[in-house]
C-alpha cells in the first residue's frame, strides 16, 4: 500500500502556488483513491481522465480538486513559508 | 496494493499534470493501444500481406467437447500469441501506471482464461437453448468468484474494468463509420440531453425534498444522469464533497447498473424492440459504459440467436452503434461541463467562503474522457480506408480484412471488462447508501427508464431502428 501523501515533483525553478494539490494534507495517488473510495474501481477508475487531479484532504475530510484552496494551506515544498 | 506512482499536479499551477497525462492516465493508454491495433490492421490490409485476423482468434461454433478441444489444439499457437500481445500492451501500461508486473500478469492470465471459457460457452450450439449470453455469464462468473469463493486482493491488479472498456470503445470506433457519427450524433445528443437533464433534476429535487445535502444530491444526480461512477467522482471533486459522499453514489450506481444489465436485454426482447432502438434505450438508461455494453451486447446476441426468423429487426452491430452514439457522444463527453457548472453553483451558492476558491473552466478539458479522441480517430482512419469501395466490395474485402479482426479484439476487450465488473464487485465492501439516497436515486432511475423508452421507441424509434451505413 503506497503512502496516502505523495510528494509533488518540484524543480528548482518551481514555485508552488497555494493550491490543494501542493498542500501536505492533500493525497491523490490513483490506487490509494481506489482503496479509500469503495467501489471506485468497479465501474470507474482512479486512473481515469474524469478524475483530473482530484484527491483527499486529510485535514478537512474532503474529496476535492487539486486547484481548490483554503486558509489552512501548508506547502509540500521544502523551505516554503507556512 | 501494488501501485506506487502518483499523478502530481503541476506545482506551479496546481491544476493538471500537463503532458504527463499522456502516460499517467489510462484513457490515453486506451487510445494508444486501440489505435496501435487499428493502424496495424490498416497497414496489413493495405499492404495485402495478411490480416490481423490471425491473432484475433476466438472459439467458433462447437457441439461436442472433443470438437472444442480440437479447435483449441489447432489454434493453440494463435491463442498464446493473442494472450502475449494483450499481456505486453496492457501489462506495459499497467507497469507505467505503477502496478507490479508480478501482480498484474497472473491476474491478467486469469482474466484471459476465464474470458476463453466465456467465449467457448457462448459458441456452444446449445447456448441459446439455455439462454447463455457471454456478457451476462462473464458477469455472473466474476460475481461468484469475488463474493462466494473470494480472491486475494493483490489479484485486483488485472481487473481493470474501465481500462478494458475504454480500449474496446477505441476499437469500436474502427467499426463505426465516421459519416454515421456525423449523421446520427446530433439526434443522440438531443435525446441524451433531454434524459440527462430530467434525470439529474429528478434525483436532485427528490433528494433535497428528502433532506439530502445539496452536494450529495448533485453527486447522485450526476451519477444517474451522465456516466455513472465516473460522473459521480468527477462532480465530487468539482463541488468539494465530503469524503463519505462519493462512495454512497458509487454503491447506488453499481447496484442499479447490475440490475439493469440483466433486466434491460430481456425486457427489450419481450417488447420485440429492433436492435437499434433497444441500443438507444439502453444508451439512455444504463449508467456506466461497461455495464451498458454488457447489456447491449447481450441483447444483440439474444436477437441473433433466439430470433433469427426476423421477428425482431436489426443486427447486433446496430444495437452497439446506437448505444455508443447515445452513451459516448450524447452523455460521456459532457462530464467536464457538468462538473464546471456544478462547481460554479457550489462556490457561489452552496459554500461561500473567504478562501478565494474559483471555478476552473480548464476542467472541461482536464476531465474530458480522452478515450473518445481515440474512438473518433479510429473511425476516421477506417472510414478513410474504406473510401472508394462499393458496399458490396466493402462487405467482401474491407470487412473481413480490416474491420472483422478489430471487432474480434474489441469483443475480447469487452469480455475482460465484463468479467472485471464481477471480479471487483464485492457487495460486502460497498459503502452503505442509506434509505434517502436510495429513494432519490431510484426516482431518477424510474424517470430515466420511462423517458428514455418514450424517446427511443416512440419519438425516435424509426430513426434508431434504421441506423445503418
């Protein structure tokens, strides 16, 4: 079972915007989503395009889009202001 | 669980994974695999150096067990090659998506062997006497193994319902003339839109009347109106659902979809619906693509085997074409727009806050079911290849040399998918849905079935019945 909190791929030039997809509380690994949402793999898929980059917020208990945001953003990027 | 990779969004935008989607999403893998088969079939056909038919092997009619064994013995090499080709293509994709091959390959071998048994049962000359329909049999075998026998969880690696059905849909494009898509597409879109809107608002309004939360009512509505689990999960992300809400919609979609897989073909047969008309009705009424293909393929077989005297008009292919036009062109491709509109409603009406959330129009593309692109390209390629052939020559030359092998491979891919539906449906693992969501969703199912029937049979009945080249 992979960890529920994947690390984003960052380059030295990247500046992570305060979006859920860049937050430490956000996880969206497809297989982990299939494990967390019972039945998703039965007539759907964690790997499908329709899911875009949606994932789970461990802080608020939401299933939401990677471009979503909230006041509790905590960057995954090392050294980023928190 | 053996999947390891992630699809991290672009950190500078927090949105899509950009070009990495081309190898990180199974939709694109379905496109690559489906188009690879189509292009290979076209090249072999145009070079006159044989046909892909050699590798697209399946059991043919048999009456005694020794006959079946004889067939298997004579074609053993072809079956090994066919399995190896599928295993390399699907296994390669699974590896890139993050699965371990040592989990995927044994699982896929099981899927392939079970599919062979399903094909063989369907080719038995007594199959129609016992109402053995391969798609339904595949589903039943899968349900039995997963719910009664029990299979280890690691085997799930090869039970990829959506991946196989998407690949099958791309291959289906090769058998569906592009001119037919252009001609019938607008009608399919009109019919599907009427039913989708009516179903969505029925579920949403009944749900609200029963006291269901706005977001859950919308997720249930999208699941019933657009494309089942895929729509429910897309809208869940768009409206920022509570994490326990998508599984409720998934449970209801899966349960109703399975009921309709078994019910719709037999009801349509009892009503003597022409195959094209039944395909349109199933296209408006089934939720998930794979479930609908199981129902529509079963109906085509039922008509071909049980009513060859012509009491029911149409061919099995007409049922599949009408279903595909309604489901894929009329419903699936609009999921991004549904998600975008509902995200606007969620942000500006349901959950106004100070976080600066904004609706993202980009999700119309990010959520677009990309396998549809492969479906259209395959259709264009084969339509181009068939240009200049008369209908007689098409049936004599193009169909057996180019189209038939791709149909053969498509039926295999769909059978993998039907089996996988059963193999992944573990009733005890599904989330409890609760009474109020159940009744709201069921109200939508009733409206969907009745309105879909009226439009498919009464309003556009003649149109769908005559659907052809």
